C-alpha cells in the first residue's frame, strides 16, 4: 500500500486550490449580480481544463471507486444544462459538485500516512507517535502481534504485513477525530456498515476488506466530530 509521492500530493493540492478559486469567483459574481451565460461558459471551460489536469494527475494509489466519484462529479459540472433554470441555480449546482470534489481531495490528502508503509518498525514508531496513550498490548493487538514481536519490530524493523499497513492507513483517518483510546475502541465495536462485524474481525483479510474498512473509518471520523 503505497503513499503519495510529494509531487503527487502537490498536484492534488494545486487542483484543490484551483477549484477553490473558481468557487470564490462564482460566489463573488453571484453577490454582484453578475452571473450570466457568458460567465458560466467561461467557468465551464476552466473546469474542463481542470478536469483534464486532475484526471492526468490522479495517482495510482487512489482506488477506482474514489477516482470514478471524482470524474462523475466533474462530468456533472460540465454536462449540467445551462439553459434550464436560472443562472443562480446553475451556479449552485456547480458549487455543490466542486465542493464535493474538494472534500474527496482533502480526504485523500489527510488520510495519507507520512511514510512509506513497508517497514514494520517505521509503522510501529508512527502508531506510537499518533497514539501515545495506547498500551503496547493494545497496539500489538491491532497489528496482530504479541508484545514481544512488536518490541522486536520496534528495535529491528522488518517487512510490514498487509494488516499492519492497513491499520496504519485506518489510524491515519481516525486520529483526526478520536483520542487514542477512541481509535482502539473503534476497531473493537460492531458496525452496521460492516454487517455487524468489528473492524478488528476483518483485518486478517486486508485485500478483501480494505475498501469497506476505509469507508467505515471515514464514517467513523465524521461520527467523531470532524
């Protein structure tokens, strides 16, 4: 499970900034009563260029479902009929869809761990930094390790398991809304969006369950207050 390269992160940040500038321009035009077909057509051309840039810059680490959602919303902006309804209605639709895209981009950027998730020792160090109040036994349990194994990985490193990589990604999402104890508790509670199963029960098959767990973690982050 690779993390974003710096150039990939900057590309997504640049698109987010550009979308924000379009939003500000539309909102300012609406406040001045200057919205018209010409303004919306210029905006559509800018979004079209932006969509091409974003499509080219989406890194392979972005899962297909998320990439499709971004493209679908940008297409909705480009194909929304501008001759139907008021110009303000069109602008509202555009603003809503662009904000949805920006939300997805912010999630992608926020959810990325700051290190490459291949070395178990680095994952252990990162999780201990993120969850300082969590005990060795609790952290080992999340990673599917004994306390002795965790301490060995901390000292010597080693190849990270798929489970350890997935745990790091999930914690990267959850830590923005929960305390360390809250993060650990999230893994141990049954969830309706996981058919009543605990996230902990699904960690041993990360390939089959990664998408469901990431979506559940995003929902858990919202429930935690972010």
